[in-house]
């Protein structure tokens, strides 16, 4: 979660959408000009708060006293900033095909538990069971407040660099693609493509859970993402 008073934008951080990479890219624009060069050296587990902007704490697990944390819902950000700032700042987030989000989240959870990755057939069955437990991330509260869509624009995971360039142009900041990292990448096995991981049942589970996202952002079930970047 980022707020820049210097450039008048709000970044809502979604899960498993390259959100951390994009967040790191825009962090310097939320800091004092003299501090921006040290953006990647700060303690990311603590919120950065100044008259120039706010950077939410990552992985705070409730220890961040300020209340500004990475994955804050849009409604809480609006409440704390006030209607005038909320309305007049440019609001954006990263999004991704929900079928891809679910697979990415599944393998990230295995990584955090230090669970070994099994063969594709075994993981496909385990993935279906995991989906039945309703565990995929829900990013809806980052782009919806009640029934109202609340973003000005989005950066799609599938067109990351072109969309990043467009947002930079809108905000009046430099487009420097070499600064865009690949945080948390290479956790998901290269073979774990959408066509490999899904059964009819697991596909139906995601279609039901993410019906709003699929409709609003025009995503569908792709035949294959064999060449897609994994994150």
C-alpha cells in the first residue's frame, strides 16, 4: 500500500499479482526526495510515514502500531485519508487472471510451509482439494468499496511493462523498467501451467469464487500459459 502526496497517487496492493515488485518500484515517489535513494534499504516491516507519503508495513502480523500495512482494504485507506484526498488522488492496483492467481497462491503457500513439490499429477489433485477449502486470495476489497469500483486504472500482470509505462506517464514519473524487480518469483514450478493444473472441478471453483473479477476485467480460462512468467 502506497500513498504519495508528492505525486498524488494511491497504490492498493493486491496478492499474487506482482504487487510487491510494483510497490517497490513506486516507493521512492512516496518518500522525501533526499530519502528516496534509500527506499530499498529501509525496514520494510515498519511503515514509512512523512509529509511526502506513506508506505505500508509488510509482513507486520499486527505489530505495526500506525495501522498502515501493505494489504489494507480500500475502504480503510479512504477512511483514514478522508474523502477529499481519496477523490482527488489517482488510485491504481495490479491485477492478474484469477486462474493464474490461484495456482501462484497455491505454490506460494507450499513454499512458506517448506513443503516439497510433488509430481504434476499429485499436485493437480492437491490443488483441487486446496481450492475446495476456499483458500485462494481475495483481492476484491482492494478495488471495490461495497458495490462500487474504486480504481482509476490498473496494471495487468499479463502486460506489466506497457501498463507500467502508461501509469508512469499519467503520474509524471520516469519509466525505468530496469528498476522493476521480480519479487517472490520462481517459486512456482515451470511446469505448473494453467492447462496442467486444472480439472473441470477446480476450474469451476475458481469461476465461482472470482466471478466478479472475471467479468469486470475480462479474464477467462486460457488454453495454456506455458510461456508465462511464474510468480
